[in-house]
């Protein structure tokens, strides 16, 4: 719903990713459509984040549209078959502003999110009425039957789930706790990363999001085995400040900080980063 931050929304973020040579992942519940983003940033490497709807034809249509529009990977979110109790959303009676729409849908699936409801949060009501809470590992086979695009599983926090995901056919594991907005007390993504890398890092690429705020965070994640990191909130901050230029500035800041961290850690290139360069703070309390 990035047009809540800036009128250009997801299109501006995708153009910023294109300009800086990185990947943009488009949400299913975006305020810019698959086709709009593809047109806005034709040379950007684009991934599409996917939910499985109760009406499987909705999901099937999204997959086909993403494939046709040139998106290269499907990112299946597995930690949100229903949304958690997001108390701030409930208190604020969050709904999508009436001048915006869920651009990947028409009819009720686009407009339901504007409605007030007894639970307070229009987003929670939308998700719980339309998302399929009964999804299972076998549904990855169903998804694979629809497309030749590689599937990445987003929202993995344990080695066991990572192993099951790879066995089910996932080509990548995206370590994430959904911005800590699903279950209170779940581990930080960076804490869960090492056991997942150990379990499946030799079989699938491992990615991470959550808490990435500067270049040193990127360095830490790579040292601990992630192939790549993703950011949400920093990009939105840049977007809200000055649109596409703001997002590019954020990405440039992160890259500059990362470059300095490389040099100050004695690394001439990314492949020089070693796990031993990062230790948990508890290491020093044992001395």
C-alpha cells in the first residue's frame, strides 16, 4: 500500500531499485498493479510476493499476470495465512484511504479493505475474510503446477521449516518474522538465520529481512550466511520524504555504509566476508 506514502507508490520504489541495480519485490496487496510496475520499471529485476486466497483462481490469475509481466520469482508468504493482532491498526481503525485501491484486484477484493468493521482494522478483516488459513506444504506443489518461475518461501524462522520448504521444492528461503507483527516474542530474523543457513544453505539461497537499517546490518547478515537482504521501512521513509529520489538516497546511504564496513573490516570484496567477523554480544559477557 505504498501510495499511502507517496502518490507514485510502488512504481517509484521499483524505479529506484532499477536505478541502483537491485531487486524490487511487489506485494500482492499493492496500490500499484503488476502491470503498472512492469511499465514503470521495465529493466528492474522484479519479484512478486504472493498470498494464497480461498478462491484459488485469484491466486492463479496473479501468478499468470506476474509471469506475463516479466517478474522473475514468486515469493510465497507462509507466515501470514491470517494476520496477527495488530493492536495499533485496531486502535486506529486502519483502512485504506478511499482515494486508493488494491490495484491488483477489481470488485469486492479491491474495495473490502475500505470498510469499517467490528474488529477495528479493515486490513485484518480483509485478510481474514479472503486469505486461505488452511494452506499446507502440499500447496507448494499446486503453485509449482501453475508456473515455471522459481518459488521462494518468505517467513521462515526455524531450520525444520526451512528443510520442509526445500523438500517441497522451494528454490530460496527468506528468513523473516514479518516485521515482528505476527506473533509477539518471535525471534529476530538475524537470530534465526544461522540455524537455517546450517540446515539448508547448501541446497537453497538464503535471504533475510527485518531490522536492516544501515550498511553494517547488511554486513552482519552476509557474514552469517544470507545471500541477500531486503528492506521495507527504510525505503518507505525515503518514499514518503521525496518519492523515487528519496528511495534512491536511502539505497545510496546503505551502500556507502556497507562499502565502508567492508573496508574497515579488512574486506576487499564481498566474498572476503567471513562468519568469524560477527559474534553475538553474549560472547563478551562470558570473558
